[in-house]
C-alpha cells in the first residue's frame, strides 16, 4: 500500500534548499558567462552554455567544505566550461573577464512564488528550516533577501562541516528543530536530484523536487515545476 501523499496537515516540518530553489542569480550564471564572452567578441547561445554548466557541474560542483582556494577552483571550473563549449583558445583572455563580470553583476533574487509559499506554511504553524551546500554567510544572505525570519534553523554546509547528500547535514537541522532523525513526515524541498532527493532519502526524509527548468522529467520522486504548484498540491 502506497503511503498517503504529503499534505500540510500531515507534515511535521519542511526543510528547504536555497540556491535555485528559493533564489537564483539574476542575471543567471549562464547569462553572465555569455556577456563576458561577448565582451571579447565571442558569441554564444544560451542552450550551449547551459549544457556546458550541466556537464561541468555534475563532476565539479563547488564545495564550501572541501575547496580551500575558491579562486583556483573557479579558474579550473571556467577552463572546463570553455572546453565543454569548444572555446579553449579564448580561456586566458576570458578568465579575467569572467572574474570581473561575476564580481560586478552577481546578485541573488527570490523567485516570485517564494514569499507567498513561505507565508502560507508559516501560517499553518509548520516549522521551517534551511539546509544548503553554502558558505557560512547564508543567514546574512537570507536576511538581505527578507526571508530569514521564516526559518527556525539555517544550516550551511560550511558551518556543519559536511554537505548534501550526506545525511549528517539534514540530521543537524532535525536536532535543532527537536525532531527525530529518519522522519518521513519531514519534507525536504530542493532542485537537484543527487544532493536533494538522494540526500533527503538517505536521512529518511520525503524529498520534493522543484524542477523549474524541466531537467528531471523522469525523476522517481514527487516533482513540481514551481513552489506555488507544489504548495497548491499540498493544500
């Protein structure tokens, strides 16, 4: 017998991912890359750059726990992006443009459905937590975006010393919420399959995948295109 689908009434707590679940870069990282390349006269299409990021991210995603030199990591990362796109001959000139462009224009913005959904859940009295592979400045970033007050706990991987999909980072949040480990009435809402879906399952939580870019059409979990549509299904 299949378990009943989660609803707001039968959910004990909800944990959220941050990047590309609640907030995204604006312009996106792909758009920033395209703009930096265009400054050198290299014209790139969004689908090509997006695919290159997917390829490189799969094996080389930034880790706030394991990466000791952020600048060296992103130099190697950007070099691999150029290889994936087929513009390696431009890398030496492009790299300083990328560093400058991201520094000047990188900005996080909430998705339009975030505040209504968080407000709705808060009104239901359901405890909320934030668990993300992120630097320890995550609480300050959420405060700038106006959402810190919604979360009873915020756990970043740099603070915890471990990152998703390791169950320990989820368990840290559960302890702070005074909830038992391995509770399938606790939901984890994220946008990545490995880190978020597999990670939540490893901790005994119920994963919810927010797939805004339709990357996981065949995912073996509950999947929604937006937070709003997920919250409507939960009501």
